[in-house]
């Protein structure tokens, strides 16, 4: 699979390139827009001026597909993009690959910021609200035909907790949508998927990136991350479904999982979906202690070595989903 192509590219000239598709008509962004000419950059719209549909049509008529924003105004543009995330994702006039790239890049940046920032003992409500908005808009986007196929083509396979969390959200959502859950339930499952590894932010980074087998004490510490995750979200308005996803995503049907050693029907269906997505993405990614395996190798391992640990009916549905998305 190819890595996501950046929708925003830093320029050595003090400006960064922005696809015109990311500029929302009639919204004041707080940043200036420039066009690149042979002799330099020419101001097209001031920072206090709304970018209108007329602007977009003019640019399109002249074959302009990207504009430039001064580097110091990057934070204002990022805020604009996040604020209007849903509007762009639902804009049918934009090609699906462009919207998929926006979804993947914006989601990755938001989740990376959350996971790489040293968290206090609990998530801040502002941070939670950003994740909630991301999950809600992402679920709507993933209901579109061919959306999973397009997003899957962007998935990078270098393991980071933040990108892994996004991938688990995408895979588990696509799987759970096939069960006919209502939107409110899917949002809670999505929050659980996106935050399933939030507890790892409280672990020593040296343990998480150790290129060798963990000691028993280190393994015990890592195995506490689901409990740490629930603690981090204690003050957030999560349903029991979402909490279950965070706490139980390492449980296995045969009772060999952690932290509670649940068995069979004790493990809720949404958790089983997140477990399958979690294992699949981890094994198809390059981790500090193991190289990535290809999708076929991973699915063989899951269907043979893990057959007593996973919901096999759900696993078969997962395989069909990946096949339909041209992942296989």
C-alpha cells in the first residue's frame, strides 16, 4: 500500500501549498491566499476576506488546483480545515480520493496531537470534543460507497500508536456498519476504537519501542494500558459500550486475554470487532520488534493460530470486507 500523499505541502519559499478543494466557500479562514506566478507570489484573497464560490469557480476556470498560504498562518488554516471537516467530506462535487486524503491526513494529525502530547491524568473536554467530531464525521464518510477502498489505499504501515488507532477505527467501523447498528451506537463504538490505546500514553516510551522481547515486569506494565485508558476517559461522557471497547480490546474468546480474562459471550460484539481490527493492523505494520507481514500472511495466522480466540463468523465477514476494498 502507498503512504498518504500530503494534502498540504510545506514550501521552502515561506508558503505552503493547499489544494483549492480544502477551501470552504463563504467561510472566513483567518489566512491569506496567494497564487504562485513566475516572479513570485501574488495576493488573491486577504485573511479577513471570505473565500467565495465565485473565487473557487474563477480558479477552476483557469485550471488552478492549488493556492498558497504564508507559513506563519499555518495554525489558522489547520483550524479552518478542522472546523469545516464535515462540509468538505460531504461535498459530492469533490472526487472521492481527494476527500479520502483529507479524511486520512486530518484525522492522523488530530490523533497524533492527542497521543503525542503528554496527557494529564484525564482527557480534557476540549480534546474529547475534537475526537468526537472526528469520529462522527468519519462515520458519515465511511458509509459512502468505495470510501473504505479509497482510505485503505492511503494506509501507511509504519506503526505509531496514533496511526494504529485511526486504522482500527476505520476497519472496525466498516465491519460494524455491516451489522446494522444505529448511528449513536456506531459513534460510541468509534470513540472506543479511536481511544482504545489512549492508556499507552501513560507508559514509558522505551518499553513501547523496545526492539526485543519484553521482560515479565515490562509485559505486566503494558498489559495495564486498557485500565489506564479507562481512567484517562473517566470524566468524559462515554457510554458503557465505549468503555468496554477501551477496557476489553485485548480479551480473547478462550479466556487467554487481559485484563479480566473474559470468555465467549462475556465479550461484547463491538469489542470483538475492535480486537480483530487491532490484531490485523498491528501485524501488517512495521513494529520495533517485528517487521510487517502482508495481509494474506496475517489472515492465515489469525484464522489458524488464533481461531479459538476470535469470533470466526465476524472474522469471515472482516475478510470479505477487506476483499471488497481491494486490500486482498
